[in-house]
């Protein structure tokens, strides 16, 4: 039951992340690319069992907060140099959090796959 619930929420997060990228055409390329890469790293960690459900939700929450911050910054149709730097800093920290969670000793015990 837990595993199927985890797979459901992971799939839901993937769908939301991909649909968000479709609507985010006016985002700066560097920020957009970093967010996309981080999302891929999170889902790869789920698939490989390196991320527990709790770690997954924590990382997804952090990604959502960054997207909200970006939306707030762009509410006046302009992303200033300072705002861009703040987003880059938040993305750097999120990247570090992904790395730490994927390389800690907590793994999900997935059944052996052929």
C-alpha cells in the first residue's frame, strides 16, 4: 500500500512538473534548465530507491517554493539582476539538498527488478 501510494504521488509530481514547464515559456533559460535538471535528478532518485518518500516530498516542496518565488519575482513582468541572483542561490542550495539526500544511507528497499 505504501509503495503504491508513493508511486502515485511521484507520478503526480512528475505530471505537475512537466505541465508547469509547458506554461513557463517566458522563464530565463538558465533557471528553466536548472529546474528541469533538478526535477530529473529527484525522479531518478525515486526510481533508483535512493530517495525515501519523506525525502521526495521534502525536495518537491523546496522545488515548489522556488517556482513560487520566481512567479512572485516575475509578477511585474521583469526579473531583475538581484532577483535572478536570488533564484540562482536558491537553486544551488536545492541542488545540494538533492545531492545530500541521494547519497545518504537511507534507501528505499525496492524488490529486485529483472
